[in-house]
């Protein structure tokens, strides 16, 4: 438990709260009644898409992806080409990091300036209601000063291998999205900065929580960047997405990677593709680990609705803004539903 001068109040590691054995969570983590999770027992799941089908039934798979981007903003990919040993290993190596002694993790304590390193809160609003989560945030591309933990020793190598496979998959998806939107196949990759895209990642650790019905592991938010590749915990569900004002719990498929559209792709596509709100619920007897890899546009490029997608019937919904400006605009606050990208829309 350490106090960091640039956070508005001392930061408390959630894992230490979880391990204290206290059966009552501190008030700071108790959400207002309307934000508390409701257990939903529906059989709906986000689309599961088999990328191997791109060779044998290209048109059908392209259509499935198009529909998923427009209607769900979320899908699971199987046979995505990322080696299954990595898909299995990556969340586990981060679990090992989160189980390192507190002194080891505290060496990497983060500040709200860049968020890089080990942290337990998002946003700097004093007195804010917090999420039941510890995390490790890393800037990965451009390669300049990645703040790697030194433990476990193979973490960096595993993450570099995983990253190179995700970057390959990201490029394939941007091609598919471009073609599906009726653009030249390299359109979106170029709009993201070509080879100079940005990438960062957040490993999430959701400790066991004695009162999971009062809090959230991660409050409702949409991802600010381009697109996200999420490796969920194999054993423990927790991710929920909002669809038609209902929360749907994602049931991960074995070895799948969960893909979601971020705010920048919503802006570029002029809202043809949806950056969908999601959140995480926690458990009384199971911890949960996930790894979110954010594939983002280069931070100083102007992002605006693609002219080809703006018509008299579908006028531009967003002003142009660099990803850097956008991120600064939202970073002072914690996760906040979807007010951020929607607040850029002109009044009607
Ligand atoms: C995120 C996120 C979901 C999860 O890190 O942005 O939405 O399942 N994570 O941890
Ligand atoms: Ni997210």
C-alpha cells in the first residue's frame, strides 16, 4: 500500500484488500445501485468467427466480420493464426507477475502521467468510486522506453512473441475492415500510420471479492483506441458487453481471441462500426486475469470520418482530432460509459 504524490489520494492495492479477509468492501468500491452488476442468465453470446474459413469460404467470413463490426462491435476469433501456446501462456505469465510479492510490484508503481507500470486506479478524480482491479500498463510501440517488469524472467520474451503475432493479425483485420467498408485494402492501415501504429497493453488482475454484487472489476467503458485484442481468463467469465440496453456475459471459446472495435474506428467509419460499452464483474471465490492489447493509430495523426463514408444522408458525426488529443481529453477521468466518443457528436 503506497502513497503516490500525483494521485489525488493514497493508492490501495486491491489484492491486499482481497487478502485482508475482510468480508465488507470499503465504501470507495461500492457502486451506486444502478451501476451494480445484475446476474444475467441469457444464452446469448458474441459472434464466434473462424478465420480459417477465409481461405475456403471467403465471402461468408467477410460478411460475418462485417455484421459483427456493425451490430456487435465485438467478436471472438478462432483459428486466428496466433499460436495457441502463446494464447495459453500470456495470461498465465501475467498471473505469475500479480502473485509476486508486493515489494516487487511496487517497484513499478505508476503515476497518472503515463499510466505505465503497476496500478490500482484509473482516473484522478478525488473521492471517485474505484474498480476492484489491479493492472499493469505498458506502452509497447513505438519501441522507446517500454517499462517491462523483470519478473517473471521470460515475461518480456513471451510478450514480444505474442505482440509480433498480434501485429500480423491486426494488419489482416484492418485489410478485411477496409474491404468491407468499400475502401482500398490498405486504407485503414495507412490511416493508422502504416508501419508506425501505436500499441500498448494492459494486464488486468481482478482479485476475489467478498461482495461482488456491490462493485465492478472494471466500470463500463468503451476502448479509446483503434481495436483491442483481449485474452480472457480461461476459467473465469467476467466480461460483459452492452447490447440493446442489456448486459451480455461473454462466454470465451477455447483459444479464441476477443476482438473489439475502439472509438477511433468508430470515428473513422463514421459510426458504421460500433465501439461498444463493456465492463467486468468479479467473483467471491475466483480471481480473474486478462490481457488487453490495444492496436492504435499513431498518436499525432488526425482521425476523422473517412470522406468516402460521409454523404449527404450520413454527414460527418465527429470533428477531427489526433488520438493523443483524444486520450488526453479522456484520461483525467476513469472509465465512464460511452460518453467520451459520443460527446464529440454535434448536437442534433
Ligand atoms: C480493458 C477491458 C476486459 C477484461 O482492459 O479495456 O475491457 O475482460 N478488459 O478484462
Ligand atoms: Ni476495455
